[in-house]
C-alpha cells in the first residue's frame, strides 16, 4: 500500500501514537529484556531503518548501516518482509544470513503498522559464511577492521527456529491488542476533528498540485489565518506547511518508480514551486534525496 491518501498519511501519525503509548512502551521493555531482541513499531511503508533506537540493535547491523549500499539493502529487505505479511507474520533473511520478521497491526483487514524484530541467526555462522560476510563488506566499501567486523558478525544472537517462532507468536497476540488500541485512536480522532480541519484536508487532497497558502486554505474554510494556523497544528500535530509538504512528498513515491519521469517533472507535478524545495522536503521526510531514493528502489 502506497502512502498517498489522507487516511494513509494518518497512518504515520497513528503509528507514532501507538509507539508512544504506555501499552507499547511497557511491552517493548519486557519483550526486549526477556528475549534480548530489538522490537520496533513502524508505520506502513516507512523508509527508515528499524531498530536504530533499540539498545538491542545487532552490533553487526549497526556497523553495516554506515554504508549506503548495505543500508539500502537493509531497507529493501525490511520492505520485502513487510510486503510479505499476508494474514501471517513474514520472516526473511538478508544477504548476510540474518533473519528479520514483521507482524502486521490491523484495523479490520487493513494493515496500519508493523511490529518488527529479528537480526538473529537460526544457527551459528560457519567459517565460510563469515568469510563471505567480510568479502561483502569490502564490496560495500566499508572501511573497518576485519577482526572487529568478524567478531560482531559471529556475536549475532543465535535463536532456534522453534524458540523464535514462539516469540513471533507472542508478537501476533500483542499485534491484536495494538489493533484494538489503534481502532480506538482512529475513532476518537474522527470524532474530535473539527469540521473546518476535515474540509481543509479534503481541499488540500484535491488541490495539492496548485499553489496552496495558509491564508488561502483558511479562507476556504471560513477561518482567520491566525485561528486556522493554531487549530490545524493542534489537531493534526504538524504545521500547515509541513502537512502540505508531507502530502506532496508521499504523492511522489509511485512517480519515482517510473524512470521516464525526471525528478524536476515530478516536483512540479505534485505542486512544489522549485526542485530545490522538493529535494529539501523529500530529504527531511525520508532521510535521503529523491535521486538516492530512486536509486535504492528494487525496481529502479
């Protein structure tokens, strides 16, 4: 599912609300302490590395995230794992042999977020696997001590398949609880959103290709610029300008999949007034430029 609609953008906000909830924070604390594995809750199609904020992040994976090539490979694996969730959790292994798992958090039949864990071996790595990993590291161009890298690689947690599946099953049960909480959050948000903000978001979704100003949209919903600015930030959680940029950037994801479209064409098509503004907004939201994002896409 591509993040290109108001509901899908709200999934980012929903994931943030869930990730900051006492229920998730307490479960993550207990899960990580009991299993020594990392646990991350991420929004649908979030283009960010998982587990970077966890003290249980695999040391070898942290080392690999320092190179663009390896980082891109990890991001692509994460996306394939999440895309593989179809009613049941999905577990895949990376080019280094480490396993990663995603469990869908649903509202009804729609996945709104993923619980992710992993960065483990099912069996201790062989000498051949270690040599292959070190060779791959050299190809990525990572300047690091080979002994240090080998030590981190061999230090990856080893969990039996049966034990790991039991932990994933536990995450399935918890995902159901989070789904119930997410449904409550959405219900409360729908009932709490003022009609002016709902109208403003609808107007933005219909007119995002045009030049949108705070005063212009405020006028569309019959509010003063000052009061609309305050109300929008309070209800949505971000400023009007940030929301419009986010909406436009999310609209570019599918367009960037098509190599026949130039970045400049895409920028103006979704309403940005300059390529510089588009590049800056895209990088702020995704952590990389549109060109880098396109280069790292599996289909690019």
